[in-house]
C-alpha cells in the first residue's frame, strides 16, 4: 500500500490538479466548513494587512503571513490529493464507458437499434456474444459468460443467467458467449457505473457523526485559545510586554489543533479510497466509519458460509440393500435432474461405484420431474418382454414415505434413523425408493467454504459476534453453525425475522453489519448500520445496502471492518499527535516570548531559541511543514492490529503522544538554527 500512496503523491496526473485545487479552496466559503483552517486563513489575511501598519520587521511579518497562508494551502493539498485519487479512478471508469448501440426488443418481438442513452427502465434488450451490455439490468432469458473486469478488475468471467440470484448485470460489461435478454433497471445517468463515478470522486462526501463530533471539539479548542490570545494583549500592556497582532495571530495558529484540522478531510476520503482499492464501493463515509465500530455481524448461510449448492456426500443403504444398487437407482433418478444437487448425485455414483450415465433408449422410460406438491422426482421404465416395469423415486423423507405406504409398502426404522442422523449433522436427506421398497438415503451436504472458520476466529478477536442466518431447520442450522464456527444462528429465517433480529441487536446498543444478495435481504440490509450487498445480487439488495462488494465475496467483510477500524485509529492517532504537538509548541514558544520580561521563568526556556521573533517564526514554519509530512500517513492509514481499546490507547500515547511532544522540540530548534544562520529575522 505504501508504494500506492507514494505514486499518488508524485504522479503528475494527481499532483498538478491537487496543487491547483489547493489554491481554489482558499475561498472563505469553502474554508468555513473547517473552522480550524478558517481561523488560520483569517489570521493569514490579517497578517498581510499588518505589513502596512506593524512596527515589527517587514520580513518577519511577511514570512509569518506567507507561512500561515501556506498552512491552509498544505491542508487543502492533503484533501485535494485524497480527492484526486478517487477522481483518477473515476476517469478510468469513464474511459471504460463507450457510446453503445443497444438492440431493443419491440412489443412485436422484432429488434431495433437505439443509442444506449435512449433506454429506459423496463426496456428489453438483446445482447449477443462480443457485445457490451448497454445498461444495468436483470437477465430474464438465457445464460452467458460475462466479462466484468471493467467494473471489478477481476479477469475471470462469470456466469449470469435468468431465474437465479446471480442475474444482475452492469452496463459496460461484455458478454463473451451465448446471448442474453435483459430488462433494463436504471434510466440513463442513474446506473450503477454513473453512481460509482460520482461516489469515487468524493465531491458529495458527507461528514460522519464522529467526524462532526471531532470538528466540534476542534472548534471548541480553537475558540478557547482565541479567548486566551485576546486576553494576552491587555495583559502584555499591563506587564510592559509588547505583543503585536502578528505575534498573537501566529501564536494562536500554532496552539490550535491545525495538524488534525488540516488532515481530517483527507483521512475520511482516504478511508473510502482504501475500500475502493479492494473493490468495495462505499455509498458514504458514514458507512466506512460505522464498519469500524460494528460488533455484530449477520451473514446469510447460502453462498456466504457455504458454497451455495448442496452436494451429494454419501449413500446410506437400507437394510438388506447393496450400496451399489442404491447408487444405481439414485443415479437413474437423477439423470434428468439439472440442478447442482442432481448432478452431484450422478458424479458421486460414478466416483464411488464406477457407474456412468447412460443413454436410456431402451426400454421406454419417462422422467418424473420434481414438483412443489410431490417433493419427489424420478424415472419410470415400461415393462418389456425381458424386464419388469420399474418406478424409482427420490425426494423428501415424508413424501417418499407417503408414496411407499400408498403402494402398500413400509418405511424401515433403519432408514428413519439415517434420515435423523443426516439432519443432526446439518445435511439434507433424500430417500430413494423403487416400487414399494425403500433402498436408502442420499446424504446431501452444505459444503462450508474453506478457511471460513479461521476468518470468523479473526472477527471474534476483533470483538465481533457472528450470527448465521438460514432458512434451514434448527437441527441443520446448528450443525452448520458448529462446523463454520459462528457464535449464533437464526434458523428458518424470514425477511421479517431478519429485520426483527437486527432491530433487537440495535436496541441493545450494538452496531450491526449484514451481507446479502437477494431481494428478501433488502429490508435487513437497509436496517443494518453497515449493509454490504453483493454486486451479483439483485438490484433491490444493491439499492438497500450502503456498500457494494464488486467481487461478490461475502467474507470480505473482514477487510471492510479492518479498514473502518483503520480509519478510526488513524484519526485517533493523528488527533493524539496534534494535541501533543500543540502542548510542545506551547512550552517552546511562550517561555521564549516572556523570558525577557519575566526572568523567573528562564528554567522553562529549555530550547534556548535565538529570540522571541525566531521562536514564533520557527513554530509557524514547523506548523505548516508537519501537515505535509503527515499526508502520506493520513492517506495510507495507521496499521490496524486486533488489540483491545486499552492497549490501543497505550500504543497511541506512546507512539503518537510522545512523538507529538518530542518532534516539535527537535523540529523547531533546527528551524530556529536555520533562521538564525540565514538572518531571516
């Protein structure tokens, strides 16, 4: 990451616009949004006015005025560089967008060529292999391989097809194979890419609650020091110490928290930028900050904790049934089953018993499709001269039991025990029967993603409690939860139950994050403090969440949380440094200013600066340069480590608190020596 930050600072495409923007932002209306920098700008303007009225050396007043002005410019530069990184990414996105011609389907089914900008919500377009998708939409017909590298940066193509969760497509991506019929879901200028461009530019970034609170604190400190400075001039007259307006302005700027005030916006923008570098689009800085504070995470089971498709794991034969016979019947019943579960049964039979799928030309056969009413599927063979008729079924245990009993058969207790055993292990049992005989059970298992348990352990170390959400029964949910290592689970969950669980957690004082990709996840995503929608999910999910994961990797929330915490830690570290920095400057400047009038405070003048004027000028110069020196740290962020709040406070005080006290003493002394050597005052 450090190399990326360096490239951003010295890349001409970012550096030159940032320099120009630094001066444009000197507009007082812009500076008024940052009270600390506004006071500094007013001080600079008053100092320039003192050039014509002050009795102090002209070059001293000029240097103070220029360095105060540059302090504001450097703060603007930090913000502009952070914005520039996002704008560079926005330009790259704009470059990836071309003038597209869409094949829009008329009501009579014919196609007409129209400009993509003429498309509206509800229009149907046909996109063939080699063409770009003209706008955001949902696939309603067909399946195709789609190149989404222009959006996600991931070179591997993905499958988009109608009738599944992964049916959403994004304008500007390319169809590589086959063709799709797409229903447009966004009007021109309202698409995901347009929204993404406006967000990464950071132009409309709103301050987060913590950032507002910190701004209020900085404003309060600025106001307090302003009152102190205003009392110094009468005090100086009373004690025969001359405090010029220029000196008082310089002292005020040095003592107010200009360091953190100058870097606050850059820290927030850089947090959003770090997320974008990991292909996560944050809809607001508030979402990034909230990610750093969450302590409860709700995850959908299917596709998040598990691979999403149940796979055949084993054949458990009934009493007196050979395993190979069960496998053969299960395979025959699954030959027409194009679901991932059905295909996995055919593959398992092939792997375990060398049974290969065959062409069923003779004897005559009829495939029995699965229906919601029967909850079974299978195959019927007609009788021939040499073979009797056969009827094979596979399906839910209760459905197969009813079918068997309707034929006069019985359901063996051993098979019932196998069904219960599979359910307790978190699997799905499919019972296979031929005629009136129960052959056994197929063990379908949700496959937990590799490494997911370790990732949940890392979340636990961060103080985050994980809750798995699933529509499975409680027995299955408990088994998968134990295997995955989550802290809690919500079984047989409906959209209303998900929403109620999030509200209950929030009412208990928790900040909640949730990942999801389906329309049924949308209410919960909207309610969660951090709602991470998958880019491959439905449009409703993406609109409900406040983050979109372009890679559609739900476990990426671990990185999102780390970046959110890094933003908060960076802000806290630089605030600690800034306040410590101000304390050090106080002890560096005040004794040098007053030691002539009050010899008794000579022991406090530990730096032995050359003169009161050089002390003031040295502090002003250091105050400006330290902002520039800290820009890389503000953009890169302070490294996050999963340690407790108390340990984090000790670390901040030791590194940034102590550093903030020691560095100004060294810096101001070196600058004072240079000023004296060059006779600048």
